[in-house]
């Protein structure tokens, strides 16, 4: 379970959780310079709010491109196609809120574990079975805009079960008090 003060490193992106409760997931995100653009996606039932604290971020939203600078805010309503990244020369520090959070914190924790130095995705993007497992688990939180939705549903329906059988996972491995990981 995500907790205030927890720091998650997802590739080059660093997230520090400030608040995680049933109403909102609030993180301070540090986007490094030259951060690659993520795939275009949307959140079916969640609102995201970004407040730029330092630096700049590039935004593509519903086909329009613009730059957000320090002190500017952006709210992205549910269902709005977007992607956000740092194409600048300095770090971008952002207050990022997601409401309602649903399983978004679990998604971030899982990505952090998969991309850590000893994780299977440390230096490579997720393969098809791992992607299908993640897409199936977090379908209510995030959806890619490509490929088309019927193809995504087919992929998650056919490939995700294979991914689970192959041992790919979609949930964070929280250690129990005795040090063992949950299964």
C-alpha cells in the first residue's frame, strides 16, 4: 500500500507520494530533461491535475500541443486523450493529483519494481505478455489510444492469461512483516 513519503523511481521519472487516500493520490513528480513522451492514453473515470512547480512540460491533449511552465496548472478530465513529458533542458518538478485514485498507486509501485536495477524491465520496454498483464489489471485506471480498443481487448483476453502463466505480474510485491513478499 502506497504511503506518504514513499519514493518511487519509474525509469528516469521519480515520484514522491504526498497523499494517498480514497479521494486523491497526490505525488510530486520529477521529470528529468529529455524525458521521452509516453504513449497517448486516457483515464476512463479519473481526473488528473498537474501544477508545474519548476521547469516546463510538453503536453499533447486531444490533438493539441502546448507547453506548461512554472506556476501553470492543467486539469485533464476523464476520457481526455493526452501525453505529458519533459523535452526541456532542466528537471521539471510537478505536483500531480489523480482523483479518484483507484489502483493508480499500485500501478506506479508495480512499474517501479519492474524497472528497478534488478527488475525485468530495467533496460527494456515491457514485452507483449507483460504489457497485456498490466493493461488487463489497470484497465479502469488507464487505457492506451492505440491500437484500437477491440484489438486491445483481444490482446488482454488472449495474451494476459499467457503472461500470468509465464509469471508476469501486475501488482506490487509488498513485503510481509517477516520479510517475505506477498503473492
